[in-house]
């Protein structure tokens, strides 16, 4: 498959680029909500994003991109979702798109007719926000699930803690991975649940991440769930979890490419404007070499992401491997982009006055989300037989 967009995807990219540049711009969204003063005098929107913009996402059709046409969505693929995510990253737009419209939507695609009918209309209309609760420690380790869901009558009783649940306190529903049998490190015995926000026994300790987004340490204290809350099969949730994680990792990589391209474009523009000793610094050969190297790394990362998206859409056996390749490669390329950006801006790059530092913060949050470069490099080795 060619590693570039077809005509329809190019049109989508043009639309997403213009929309996000106008409505999702840093000053209009990220800085606005980061510096928002609440009624109690605290600074920073409690959700970390604007619900009006989320409604606009719905009007554009973005929220239902990965929802099947039979369920009222557009029935598109991860290539198309990645186009939107790249523009989100380029503009650092705070949005629940990745967690709600990509990861949670991938899980709900495996759910019963009842669950899909209950939750997908709200997603498509932009009235609902979803979260995903997988990790239980400081780092991404989905191989270990200790949060338990014990049989209770016709349903289950959910107990345990999940860490860094992005938008957890704002979500209308949380997709939770819990253990219904076996030991903490067993591959089998995992079940996914759709837990509504008003379920008794849920509590959130909200934390603001480095990029000003809001996550939560979420506790489930004997939360009673009926049997209809199960996504997929009891004890058979590992396969659904795998699909969720692949979608999330490829999506995060696509957003990371956008962060890298945004930082690179801003840096190149600065090189063309800033003068030192009466000469544009972009004319210095050393900086030209570094900029050329950065461009090459970002383009390679982008090609890897498109390949991973295509394999995921095709249901290929090696999609999981390529998802980790993409996540690891983008972490390296985006990390280079933001570091070079801050350094080439000089002292001003360390101030909040310039946006380049905000790209570094988003990159740090994205690198940790669903596994950092080291985690995925190790996965690539293991999946390759080493």
C-alpha cells in the first residue's frame, strides 16, 4: 500500500487542517482553558478542554469516524482518524477525541447492541465524553491487571484503583479493564466493563498533567454493575483490550507526528526571521543541517504511522508489531523536534511567551501515554522473537 493519502483522505486532511487551525488554535483553546479562572478562584478548567469545541467536532463528523454506519457513524478507518489526530497535535488542541472517539469507540464496537445503543449516540452527537481505565501503576503495564470484578448476583462488584485516567472525572462512561479470574499477571481472566459516571462507589482524585490536560486517579469501591455492562465476553476481554491499545497507540503516534510537525514548522519559521550579527540564523549551515535532519526524521515517523494505520484497518497480523514500531519511532522523532525547537529559539524558547515550550509539554505527556519508547522498543523485540 502506498504511504500517502488518496484523494478523499487529502480532502479530509485539508478540512481538518483548516478547522483545527481556526477553532483549535493554541490561543483559542489550550491557553484559554489552561488560564481559565473558575468561580472558586482556582486557575485551569476542571475538564481541561472545551465542550463547545467537542460539539463542533461532532458537527464536522469527527466524533463518529470509527463508529460503524449501522450504528450511525461514518464507518471510516484509523487512517482517517489519524488525519484528525495529526492536526490536533499540530495545534495542541485539548480534546477528548483520542480517548473517546478512538479508544473507547474501538471497545464499544465489540459491545452488545444494548451497550452500543446506550452510549454511541451520545458520542456521535458530541454530548458524551468517554475515558479508558487500564493502568494501575506509575507506568503503562497492561500485562498486569489487579483491579477485580467479582460475581454478585446477576452482575459484578468492581473494586480497585486505576491511575492516570485521562478525562476520568469528566467522563460520562469509563471503559474499565478488570480481573474476573486468575492471577494479576495472567493473560486470560480479563473482562472489560462500561461503567457509567453515576455508579455508586466511584471517586476521582483529579491531577493536572504537564501539558495542562486533566487525568484522575480513580477508585472503584464495591461498584455494583449489572451483567449488561460487560463489553465482549467474561474472562475474554484481553483480545478487546488488545484492539483498544493498538488503536490508542497508533492514534497517539499520529498525534505525536502532529506535535513534531507543529514544532518543526514553528522552528523553521523562526530561523527565517531571527537575525544574529546582522544575518538570518537560518542561513547558518550548522542550523540548516540540523533542520534537514529533523525534517527527515519526522517524515520517516509519519510514514511509519501511516503504515501502522493501514495494517490496523486491514486487520493484518503484524498490526500490533507496527503499532509499537510507530509509537517508539514517533517518541524519538517528536522528542528531537521539540528539543531542537526550544534550543534553536534560544533563551526565548524557555519562556511561556512563546508556544514552542508547549509542544515539549504535550510531547512528554504523549510519550508516556500507553507506553513510552523503551516499553515499545522492548515489545518490538519480543514480538520479533528476541
